[in-house]
């Protein structure tokens, strides 16, 4: 327990000790996972709200744990962020997504972009821009085919170093998306200054659309904000036809959610309806 900075008084608390051992095990397993190649990327399609065609894919990381089976990001991303492992994991998923994009392009799959989630912690090391450049070059994919999703929480404190990195990525030609929009506190002023191209309405608004009368004006306000800021608007967590219709009528450009597909492994992604092959 000591090694993880718990106080002396807590050293003999059996519950905390068990927790610390679990954490130590998880960290050891995560390091092994990188070495043994246990991570996989699944892809969830984003569709054009008008014609239902697949426009892009969001890469979502999964972990084939040797004992625990398939683990979802909520089981390990936060720990990786707190204990210095998000940089190598972030590098892995960037590389995997660029490699996948290169393969789709070789196979004639008509998909505009692949998007990758980037944690706030990845901006702190200052290595992200270089990592992105390396991944793009290694797989020879055009920067315009890569999108990075950053969360609104990143923007809470205005930060020159962060702004410089976002600008460098944007100048490189990479697309920047603001994920989980509406859950944080972005002001119109902050939004207008940000070098972003895409806004993703958080799933919580989409869930409430059919049931909660206050959700509709909230989504209308977000749509107006996106339009005023010239941002491309994506709604996530779309599960029903009614939600899809409402979001389309409200003016969302793209839709993403279980209605179209869960995140799937690449071989299944190829079989999704709405994906254009050939060329
Ligand atoms: P997110 O970026 O907001 O991703 C959307 C999450 O909602 C995904 O969960 C996705 O599977 C799920 N989802 C998509 N459509 C629906 C729907 O219609 N209904 C419901 N109920 N859920 C839907 P997942 O894959 O478990 O990822 C959870 C979070 O973990 C992500 O939230 C993202 O913040 C983080 N994450 C995932 N992959 C990565 C990664 O490679 N790097 C980093 N830093 N974070 C990641
Ligand atoms: Ca995301
Ligand atoms: Ca999201
Ligand atoms: Ca999220």
C-alpha cells in the first residue's frame, strides 16, 4: 500500500490494502498489455444524417485481458491516465487507427475519416503533436483523414500550451472535434477562439430528447451555437429512429450510436450497411 502513497494510518486497513494490490496488479497488467499486444481497436460508424451513409469511424480501445477477458475503457483508461500509462496507450491507438485507415484506403473503402479519443493528460507531456505526425507518416495517411476527439473538460482553464498544440495539429491538417459537448462549461467566447471543426453533442441530451421536454430547447441551443461557430455537428448515443429523426430535423449533420452499430472489430465494420466499397 505504501508504494501508492496511502497514508500511514491507512496502512493496516485491509480493504485499502486489497485495493492497492488490485491497483498494482492492474498497472502491472497494463504494462504487459502494451508489450504483449493485448489492446484492440473497435470502430463505431458515424453516418450522414441525410442519407445514412457511413462517413467516418470512431476508434474505441478494448483490452483482451489474459485472465479477465474483454475489458472496456472504463476499466482501465482513468487508471492509465493517473499512473503515467496513457502516453504509450495513446500512441498505440493512434498508430492502430492510422494503420486501419491506410488499410481501408488500400481496399477502396470510401470513408472520410477515422477519429481517435485523446485524453487531456496526453497534452501535458507535449509529445502528442509528434506522436500524431509519426503515426500519419508511418502509415502514409493524409492528415485530413484523422480526427482527434478532445473533451470539453480540457478547456476549463485557458492554457497557452494546449492552444499551441491544438493549433499545430490543426495546421497539420488534422480535424479536431469537441467530444461530450454540453457536459462542461465552454462559453461562446472560449468556443469561438478554439481551433476546432466538429462538435459532438453528448449522449445525455440525446437520451432525454424523447422523454424530457427541457432537452429539446437545450439541443436547439447547442445547434445554434454550432451554427454560429461554423462547426460540423455530430450527435452521439443515437439509439432510436425517433431520436434520429428529431436530431436530423434539428440540424445535426452526422449521427452515431447503437441504432447504426455498436463499436465492432474491423472485419465486422466492413460488412456494415451504409459503407461504400469499390473505387
Ligand atoms: P466516448 O468517447 O464518449 O465514446 C462513446 C462511448 O459511448 C463508447 O463507449 C461507445 O461504445 C458508447 N456508445 C456509442 N453509441 C452508444 C449508444 O447508442 N448508446 C450507449 N449507451 N452507448 C453508446 P466505450 O467504448 O466504452 O468508451 C467509453 C469512453 O472511454 C469513451 O467515451 C472515451 O472517453 C474513452 N475511450 C475509449 N477509447 C479511448 C481511447 O482510445 N483513448 C482514450 N483516451 N479514451 C478512450
Ligand atoms: Ca469520443
Ligand atoms: Ca462522447
Ligand atoms: Ca466520454
